[in-house]
C-alpha cells in the first residue's frame, strides 16, 4: 500500500486511540465537574430531546464553528458530520459546493439534499449564510426521518436554524472581521524551454518532410542553436503568471442582538470582498438578516425574519461544463514556456499561431474573456405559534424565497468563439428568476400520562414555485467594443450578409406541491420509543394520474441505560439502540416533460431566398406521460453511547437505501427521432456504515482538550436499468463531455455509479516487439503482438516507443472490445476529525478531513501528454522522459541496437498523435489527508475587557488548506468539474485550489 495512504490510516487511528487513553487517566480527577446537558435537536417540524431521537441525525452546533473564520458555511462543516460528504468542485471564488448524504441515490437526477432554513425550503442555502449566524445544523440522513418531508427528501434534509436574540437580555454588538490572502498551493510541472524546443525538433523532423524542417528552423533556429538559445533562457511559468497573484480577502461580520421582557431581535450584516488567485477573478457578497420574536400574549407569539444576499462572481474561470473548447487552463499549461523567441515574436496575439496551436497567450486571453455572474437572494418568513392549552400548539409558517441570477459574458477578438464568428466579439447574456411561496401549518399535541408520553403532529404544506429564464447569444459586435459597452449595447451587433442572430431562448418552469402529513411518537417509561409518520405529496411536474406519492416511515429506540442493570453504572451513561424504516420521494425533474414543446434557433434554420430563416425542433428529449415519483426505501440501525458521564460519546449506524423507479434520462433508439427520454427505469442501492466518536479528554480551570471524529463507508451499486434504458438493458456508455464523442463512463448493472471506462495502459512498444528491415529502415510489428494503432495512434502504424494498450480479450486486435472498468470515484471510507484546545486565554483548533480509496479521473494528463493535431504545445514535465528518436547531435537513429541504447534510461511513450481517449494512465488514487483548518486565538481576560467596556475581545490567526498528503499529481484530489451524477471524480481544467492565511478580531460590546 502507498505510504501516503498508510499515513492517512495511521493518523486517523491515532486520533481515535489517543483520546481514549488520555481520558481513562483523566476522568477520575474531574469526575465531580461533569454536568448533564439535555441537548435538543430539530427533527421534522419540531424539536426533540437528543436522548429521545429514534432516527439517524447528525448535528453541528454554533459552538463547534463559531471560532472558524470562513466566507462559506459549507466549508465550516466539512469533515464534521458522519455520512455527509462536503467538497468544493474547484478553487474558484464562489465555486459550487457539493453536499452528498450517504452516497448518491439518483443516476441522472440531482443528489443535492433538501435545505430548510428557519422552516422555509431553499436551494443551496449554505451559499448565502455566514458561519457566524448559524445556531445549529441538523442533517436528517435516513428515510425514517426524511420521509416527513416527502418530496425531495430522498437525498437527505439539511435543517438550518439561524441565531436570534434573547429575551430579557441587554443589547450587545459583535464585530468579527478578518483580513486574509490566498496563494496557489501547487502547479502542474511542464517542460522547460530547452526540453520544449527539443521535443518540437523531434515533431518537426521525425517525418523527414523538408517543409516541416524549414518551419522549425524558421521558428526556433538550427539544432546547434537550441542549447545556446534555449539552454539558459528565462522560463516563463504561465501558471504563476495567471494564478500566482496574492489574492486578498476582506470579510466583516456585524451582529446586533438584544431583547425585552416580551421580545428579542437580532440583526446580522456580512460583507465579503475577495480576489481570486487568477487574474480578473474575484467575489463580492453583501448579506443582511433581521430576526424578531415577540410574545403577543402568554399563548400567542410570532417570529419575523428577513434575509437579503447580493453576490457577484467575477472571472470566466478555467473551464465550463462543456467540451475541450471551453478549456482556458490549457493556455497556461501548454503555451510555450518563454517569451517571444530568437526568430519570431508571438507575445502579442497572432491569429495564425492561434490556429496552428489552438493556444492564445494566457495573459492576453484573460483580458479578452470577461464574465460577471450575479445572484440576489431574498427570504421573508413569518411564524405564528398559538398555545391553545398546555397540550395543544398550533404553528403556522409562511415563507417567500426569491432568487435572481444573471450572467454577462464577453468573448473578445482573440478568443476561439470570436474567431469562429468573423473575428468579432460575442456576448452571452442570461437572466433567471425563481420565486417560491411556502405555507406550513401544524397542530401538535403533547401529553404525559404517568409512564406514557405521547406526541402527535398533524400538518399541511403547500409549495408554489415559479421560474423563468432568458438567454441570448449576441454575435458580430464591433471589434473595438469594450466588455461593458457590449453588455449595454447589444443592438450594435451587425450580422454579415445572409446571416441572422440566434433567437433569444426563454423557459418557464412552474412547480406546485401540496402535502399532508402526520407523525406519532410514543415513549414508555422513558425506555421504549416508537415513532411513525406518513406524508402524501402531490406534484405538478408529473402528468395527470401520477402526481401523488405516499411516504410512510417508522422507527423504534430502546434506552438500554435506563434498565435496572445499567441505570447505576458509573461507566455507561447512555446506551440507546435504534432502528428505522421509511420511504421518501424525489421529483427533481423539469416541468412539462410529459408534453412535447418546440425550440427555435438559427442552428435549425433553412434557406429562404438569400437569408437563413430560424427553424424549430422538439429537442432531443422525448415526452413521457407515464413518468412518476422516484422513491427511496431506507433501513437503518444505530447505537448511541455515552461513557463516563458523557466524557466519551458517539454513535454507530448501518444502513441500506434502495432507490427504485429512478427518474432516469435514458437513451432510447434514435429511430424514435429522439435521443433521450425521462423514464422510471431502474434502481440503485446504497449500503454503508458510519461511526462518530467524541470526547472531552481533559477539562479543568486552565486546560481543556476535546476531540470529535467520524468515519464513514458507502457502497453504491446499480441494481437495474429497466427494460428500455438502452439497446441493452444491462448497460450503456455515457460521456463525461470534456472531449466530444468520448464515452468514458460505464453505466452497468452490478457496478457503482461513476465507473470509469477505458483501456488499460501497458507501457510502450519496445524494439523487441518489431521486425526491422535495414534496407527500408522500416519497423514492422511482429506477428501475435496486438497493435494499438486504431485506438491510440490515429490509425498510423505503431513504431517503437508508441503507447501500448492491453489486449484484454487476446484476439490480437486492440479495439473497443478491450475497454474495461478502470475503477470509480467512490472512496472506501472518508471522514474527518477535529481537536480543540484551550489553555487559559489561548485556544487552538485543528480540523482534518480525509478520503481513502477513491479514484480520480485526471483528464488533464490525457490532454497534456497527447500531441493530437497540434505542434508547438508544451507538455507535462514527464514527457522529457519519453522515447527518443534523435541522438544528442540531432541525428535520427534507426538502427535497433543504437535505438535501444538511446532509450535505455527513458520510461515514457511517445505522445500519441491520435485523438484523446481514456486509459488507466489517467486514473489515479485520489486518497488524501488534508489539514483543512488551523486556528489559534487569544482572548483578553475578563477583568481587562471590562475596563475597556467590552464583554469579549479575541484575536485569531487561521490557515485554511494548510497541507494535503496525497499521491495525486493534479491540483486537487477533490476536484469534480463535471456537474452530472453519472460522471463524478473528473478533474478537467479545474481552477487551482489555494491556501488561505488570515488574521482577525472578534469583539463584543
């Protein structure tokens, strides 16, 4: 096993064993200082004592993240929750955060959880919250807890409660602000100028074509000049030029809170101004949240909450979810590693050079691609709670959520998009708005009858969502126009004769859900707990007759520690056995997929006279009137424990989730006139185990040491693809999309979702694989040795040093039949551990997260080690160790013995000249251990702060992404740039991840 993987396991085991040993020695000296805290968690429309919870629930309280400075609340919980994977798709400002609970259940649908913020449904809620304003986060993981939310509960539910004021509390003002700087952590190693030109010499001269030889001499000089001109030339690290700046961050948080006898309030303001490490990129956000609670009478109370967030992301980034043509990172990696050259200056834009190389000077390109992505979020909600009597409580929540999004993108004359459109700038504009109104009404009955305690909940909920979008692609703008002028004057675009602009595209997506639900909870003798629930959801996204789904659930718990044989135990303070079963649903598809709609575009146009008239098409997705709810059945068994009066605590859960009637975007025979259709076709299963443990190891007046750790393992398997998912109901291939027409993922029954599909790399062809004709100086592959020509070399005959692929079926031909399963993105286990220390006025927290056993598809390695169609492209540094055809004097070597001697110490193959394809060379172990956060703080003593009129004054220093132990060769083993559940773990042109160093102050008046 790799030493770095072993270090991950060793450090994790140390984190578990050390606290237990230290605690055993310490517990007696602090026995009298322990106190019992009845922690409360939010579980489906109501609060429940944590000791009475029967479901699988993970929670993070404000105490755990209050001292962790971050601009993104998702980062603050990374690695803290068992069974919850939190990862950044890439390192760009405002990058998408992926949260997956217990593995992905859907194949082509969304696997994002449902977010509930203060009782109101939201999408991607953590992106508009700052960690400082969060009171608690509860994650419902099994269907026995999520089924009460029915629709969209299949992927888990994240319930967020924000902070409010306290009644009968004086007004306090808190300021928390920090100044930080980001710096790129690592770069991709490429050939230096001398190595680069030697490689170009080989490409230009290998074929013996005189025009190519002359072209090399014109551009780079003679072979004898290479050492003189390029041996000591200054290397330009374009990655450093583009991503190497010090990116500053200024973050300010202000919180004002207080209360009177009958009311409380809180006002939170947040401002973030952050530069990206890539030139031209950055992030700005302003947020405001006001929360007000008021007791109208002893029985009637209300809560009002208003939240507004406005953020803008600047910069076009390094790529998009499209194909290779959107890769901007390529220019920083593959552009020649020096400025100008002895024969030709190409520092300024040269369209001929761009066409020949598919490259543009990365600094010039950065100035010609401008993108501004704006997003405004508004949340308004009100709560009325009426205590009818001591047993009955009525609660009504009404919420309004609005999101406005816009994208303004400018592609200047040097970009490939402009060059495809008469060398004129192109502007892309989009606007989208979604509005959601929710209303939830519940009636709760709670009563205790001697040894019996009952809790009944009845509820009704409606969710009304409307969304519209408009996109425009404006071509043929004046060449001299600036980005801002282009955004404001799209009417200045003038199509060339006979051409017309694309029509704007609009989309309207209404969504209606009406629900009825109920839950009953029964506790006997504070030992035995039974919970049952039922929810009925009606959704408008399905056609008539398929709109209603029904989601029952039940769970039980046994508090073993309340039995007589454990009640007086000095060791076991809590021991609870849990089991649950439930059904939850998923309706995350677009509206109207059960009907046929038409789209117009000049892409579908036809000639009419001398002009092109836009045409109409139905698109490539066929309507399906029979599509219905996707459902997930979850079984969960768990054990919660507490030892030594709560000094050690934790839980163990095992689960199985079976998802059926998958909302699958299935391939269908093209004889239908379509390519895809949404179908309820197939099923998946997720099985896993989660372990979390924590301990207060030492706790006295001067020193406290706490640790929390978790580890999880999940196995995902496709059980069925239905009868009409493809030509074969057992499997089909699916493209990741980074390269057109490359089917590099396998979707197959019995395999996990996200299985890589490609060839097995078998090294390179050596001299002894060939027969050599000294007369013609031609190498011919020996009989019985399979040729990789068609798969890897653009159908050219293979030569010594060419890439060799494994002939897996032994038929003597390497073709699609030799492709195989190359692994998948699922880790064997993952998790995190956090340690906090307090010594007098000092505090220290250390947060690790890790993943072991997952594979990463490093598509960058394929592109940056393949010649394909272009010369004058730089390569990965390891290409310097490639097979050589020219000796140190620049003379081509053909003799077998001399050629073998020349390559005795080289190991890599000749970069393939064929199209890009996946082989196991690009599938790497993505295991890592990351020190995600290190924070050191110092708080002034209470006596001194009182003299200053303060109640708290803390200074802190923090490093995020401190170091990563990994064998992965790319920027980041967590990169995931393909936004599709079927294609996880693909690292293609990801924005590099940076280290963040900051210092700040936390003051409370």
